[in-house]
C-alpha cells in the first residue's frame, strides 16, 4: 500500500502551517516547496508504505546527513551541521537535489522506518503532573510510559528545569529543560518518589546501537540546538541508569506489565504524542484497558495527545483547542470506583511553552 500523493500534499501544507511556522523555518519552506513539486512528491508518497507524518521524509534526509552522506551543499542550511547556516528560503533546490541523488537509501528508510522521538522537553509538563499524582496518592509512584522509545522521559527526576526563572529538579544535571510559562505556576516540588519506572514500545531504542541513536537525533529538527544537547545528555544519563523497556504494543503488553506492579503503589500510565500512531482499533482497546485497570486499583492516566484521540479513548467531551499548535495535558484519576478527568494545562510544540491551569482540587 502506498500513500496517495494528493493526500500527502495536504498533510505537508497543514504541517508547514500548523507545526513548522514559528518553530522551524527550514522545514516550513521545504514542506511547502515539496507540496508544489509533483515529481518529488510522487517519489516520496510512493516510497511510503503507510500513512505517515511529514516528519518522516524530513528525518530520513537528516539521518543521511548526520551519517556523513554527501550533502551536495544541503548541510549548509542545517544549523546543527554548520556554524553559519544559509537562509532557509534558499534551501529547497539543494534539498531536492539531495533527495534525487539518494533515492535508493531514502526509499528504504521511508518504507521501513517510523518517527521515533524521545523529546525530554516533555518532562516540563510531566513533572508537575507527577507531583499532583504523588500528592493525591500520598505515596510512591509506579510509572508506565506507553510509547517510551528509549525511556528518556522516565528519568525526569535526573534533569534540571527552568520555568522562566523558577527552577526545579537536579541543578547539577547536564539536561537543562527550559519552558516559557503561561497561566498559573506549575507545582514542581517535592520531587515525586518513583518506586518503579517501566516503558512499553513497539520498537525500543537500544542506546548502545549507534544507528538507532542516530535515528533519534535525525528526528530532532535542525534548528533546535538545545534539543540536540538535551537528547545527547539524556542518553548519557540513561546509559548509566537504563530504565526497563518492554517491547510490544500498548494493548498487548499493558495488562501483564500492570499485573506485575505492587498494588500498594499508585499506578501512573502516561502517553505523550503516541496515540496518533495507534490503529483505530488499538485506540479502542487501549481505552477499554485503562477503564478496566482503573476499576481495579488506584490509577492515574496522564496524556498529552490531540483532543480527538483523547475523546476516542473516553477522556470526555471533545476539547476545544485554544491554539491550533497546542495539545492538552490531561489527567484521569480512578480511586475507589470514582473517576475524575480534567485538563491540567496546554503545551506548545516541543514543549516550548506551557499554559498551566493549576492543580485539581482534592
């Protein structure tokens, strides 16, 4: 099965307008130009084997550049690859020439890879959500991260945080997460006690595999130098204290993972920007599992996903997005047969800003 070019064209245009604008001028230019380039669009769409985000061809090109492929000058437009990048408005001819010169390896990547991000910036909103969960549970947490990739966000308490002057976490950490705060101050202390941390991922990333790490880096946008630095620093932390990652799908593995967790611990199930990649039937299975687990033990479900997917998973009424680029940080709490769901805040692309609404009242 290949992807229809017109369908992918529409996704490129939408991606450029809603996600790249204001975040990556290079990718905004490339996506808009590719959408108008019938020949290149046909090649990319025909190589894809399933509906995919526009980030995949962008990451595939980036991956080859990071691996030392002859860029033909394209690397001059990538701020993470050159000290003096050229204007992104001039990048598309070099991008097009690179794709055509590397058709075979790119086709293989587009047919076999999926975007595999491990954005440690997400910890900026996970930390206050975990603080709320720990305060409500009045005890240690067992965190299960669905779609955990390399598990870097499971190590949130090893990182340093700056919320526009208010600091939290380990001040000595080389992972420096900075977020623009909007709305109410986020409660970030005391740091939660985590008794267990487990990830579930279809394709866990082995951090001793140089190729796998390069693919993680390729999924970072070239202008985001701070994200590169944090990714590499977080990988070093994870290599020293690797979290447990269970391979498999969420719907298949979640029951056995939860069954192995001491019931005295408050269970926290978290997923961030992963439900997009679930088949529709798996989203339904996942939602049913969450309800079953919550009926049996105290459970917190923390999710940062598109409102449509939260609605499918039974979070509640469809949410109205205050900003087209923002996603909700949603928490559902099951305790003693009762269920409470609410939005804790809204987060911008790559967690660059956080509009916190405040903690739910007990």
